[in-house]
C-alpha cells in the first residue's frame, strides 16, 4: 500500500537536476569525495518546489534533495500558461526578471530558470538573469519572485471587484 502511494507521487511529479557538484576533501589516505545536488520538482500544473541535498554518493544526494523539494512545494499563480504580471526576484546578489509572454512564445530563459518554469508548467515567459550566476541563488531568486507574484483572487477580493474587471 505504501509503495502504491510512492509510485503515484513519482508519476505525479517531474524531477529535474539543476546542478550536481563534487567536493573533494584531502585526507591522509587521499581524496574523499562528496556530492551536492540541487533538484527542482513540479507537477506541471502550477505546483513546484526545490531541494538541496548533500551525501557521499550521487544518487543519495539526489534522493535527499528530491525529498526536501517535495516537502517544500508551493503553488504559483498562472494565467493562460504564463505568469500574471512582471516580477523581479532577488536573492543575495542574484536577480531574475520575469515577464508574461504571448501564447506560443515559449520559455525564453537560461538553464536554472528554464528548469523551474518547465517543472511548474509555465509555457510562455520571458526572463533575464542579472548579477550572480550561482544556480542555487538563481533558483532561490525565482522562488522569491513567485512569492511576490500577486494572486488575482486575493487582489480582486481585497479591492471588492470581480476577476472580469481586471482581465475582461
């Protein structure tokens, strides 16, 4: 019964390894290698999360990061397979600008941002990374941008208007 639940979760989410890093520690007998993995997990319908895991084995590091990502899923608001408005995400010295795009544009984004968007199910978006190239910080900046994205239902309720007043 527990295996059925795990198989359903595996089918439900797509996992994308953003970075895999090998770290060497020099000891008396030689070098000891450990690995760190950054993974993005999403269902393609607006739920996405990221996780970072470290271990002495590659597969164990990826497994740990996938578990962490599934625990930290969040729902991103979408409109017509794109983000609802322009938003800037900042984390440390990494900045990511994301703009909604017309249908058919595709994902115009670099590696880390592209993986997050594909996992989330966003099909049309324009983005630009500014500042640091560190992929971990870029992914965190994208998620900071998702946190700053306004949900139309909350905005319409706060302003006392209907969704049609905003989007026609």
